[in-house]
């Protein structure tokens, strides 16, 4: 029986384990913290659970007056200010942790039922043994304290990443925090400074602002979400500012320190800002150190990420890698796909290489920002020739009914064939609305096909069909 050892229990690891077990392999997962990895225990699941509470608060704040909703707090029969509603952050965080642990336990139960062995400890990859290229994994810090040796025909590295720390802004877990530490807070930060305006920073800044914190977002670039669609980023930044957030553009943080019960942030230009708490969201680093990877023939990039090809192979025979430790795309869906591809490839099953042009992603701000396929930057910089249509949600009847003013649908298609090659949705629940565009991109559907498909009236998805109709009309006019 083929022996597979997986180091790391995140999405890339546990999804790979399930596939390998289904294909008849003997599978062992080596994991330290609990199955699900950071995605389930300290990142994706916890943050989106926190954001779910923030969404409820934002929904009341942004549309209650237009929708005619009143809340009578003092019992006099007259509606009062909705901001009388508050948040018990300790209770919210207890729910966050409970749901994260429950999800981890569910994953453990699933892989155990599939016949996968789970070993707690720190896995270290040893050099290949013998002429047949067999691998050995040494497990340290086991539950009984004794090192464990595992023989493997194939090893998958799926160890994820952890928050990056600035030398002069070390987190203390109380006032200066990483995104893994915020769930220990028992009270809502009165004045929260978020350093970093990428996806993590934007999500937490928007969430805590909705929960009631006064938020300052420190961005080293000229806008929030510098790596995302510029139109989408502009909408979100406008919403942030309109809701009272202090967005500081072109302001790179150099240091953070405790000053009594406050935190002082020093910017590189010498300015200082102060708040009660600071969340450092300045990227992540891969968990690839102290694993014997280089000694075992695994090539690392300068960033410390593991080099892989499109079927998840590393430079060491019989060794694959998946997830955030590869630096491909920090998405749980991509990690899971990398892990599956690795197992299909090694075990000889049919497999298609990873195609990043079909990956859909979502930023869980309010409004959400969902994307798939080629981007506006690809079009603007000439990497693909495509036609574009952008429809504001203000024109959508369902959006009007729900009091939604911010957002749009954008589609990209090839000028000759009309094949849909990308899209952007900025809207409530954009994560759900992007799926039909993802299907179109993945299956090379045309704007004509999207336009002809029935949509519910009224619905936000109607804007996707309308954008496709406009692109079809434009193409037809160009051909005449």
C-alpha cells in the first residue's frame, strides 16, 4: 500500500488526506495545533464569524431609516437611535472560538472516518533514503514526548503561514495585536489603529468600525486594497470614510509601542498617532523553518515559501507542497485544490494543473468584493485584450428595495468570441454572486450564453445578465 505522510493539517493537508484515503493510500497527518490549521482556528473561520456580527450592525446602521425600521429602547413607544445597540465583544469572541473548535473537530472526525491517522507533533522532513527514493518524516514534540519515525512514499508539506511581525512593533497580545490574538479581547477597543490596508487589514478595520470602535486605517500605499480592482477599492474606501473611518494613505508605520494603557504608532515620516489598541496586519510569513526542507532537497524562494510547479511538486522527488507555505495564493480554496492535485498526480489519477485564471476570491468587507479570472490591471497593462462593462447597483431594482447604494458588477470578455474571462462584484453577499461568473470563466462561456439564461426578477444577479447583454450589444455593434 502506498504510504503518504502529510505535514500540516490546514485545508491543503486535510483535503489531500481525504483524496488519498479514498484512492486507497495509507495516510498519516502530522499536525501541531489541530486540523483545519490557521484557516479554521485563527484566520478564515474566526474572522468571518466576527464579521458576521459586524454585518448585522452595519445593516441596521446603513439602512434602517430608509427601510422604516425603528427600535424603541426606552419603552416609550417611540423609536430611538439605532446606535443604542451595542456589542458584547467577550461573548462574540467566545462564540468565535467555539465555532472554530467545532469546525476543527468536524474535520478531524471526517478524516478519521476515512481511515487517516492523525499524529500530534512537529514534522521534520529527512533526506531521501536508499535508491528507491523513500522518504522519512521525524515527528518531534509528540504527545508522549518520544520522537516518532514515519516512512513515506510521498510527503506533502502543508504547514501554512503566520502573521509577519515588524522588528519595532512586536505584538504583546494585549494592546498590540496580530489577527490571531484579537479573539482574546474581552472588551471592544475604543480606538483601534489597524496597520496595513491589504485584505486582512481592510476586513478587520471594517468589522471593528461596524462593532463600534473608532478606527484608523494606516495604509502605506495611496489607497486601500492596493492589489485589488481599483474601482472596487475606491468604492470601499469611500464607504469607510463615509462611515467615519480615518483612512491614512501613504503612511508607512515604522514602530509601535505601549505608552501606559495606550499604543503609540510612529510613521516613517516622523508623525505619531495614538489609540487604545493596534492591530498589525502587515502580511504573513510561511511556516517552513526548522523542517529540514533545504537539506532534503526542497527549494525555497527568497521569501521562505516553497517552490512548486502547477501540480504541486517541489524540487525534491516524492515531495509536494500546498497552501500558504507555497505563496501561490493565500486562499483556503486554492490550498485545498493544491492538496487534491498533489494526491491525484502522485497516485496516478487524472489531474488538471492549477489554473489561477479560474480562481475566485472574496474580501469580506461591507460591501464584499468578489473577483474571478483576469483583472482590470491585466486589461490596462495589455496582458489580455478584453472588453469591459461596469453596472452600478444603483440601477438594480432589488438593490433599491434593500437600500443598497454602493457596489457594481463588472464583466470582461474577449472582443472576438465574447468568451467571459473575468469579473468583479461589489455588493452585499458578493461571495455568492460571483459563482455564475466563475462557472462562465471556468467553462469558457460567452456573454451571449450568460445573457440568455433566465434570472429571477428582482435580484442582484440580474445585473450580471444585464452586463452580459450590454457586452453582447457592444460586440455586435463593433462587428457591423
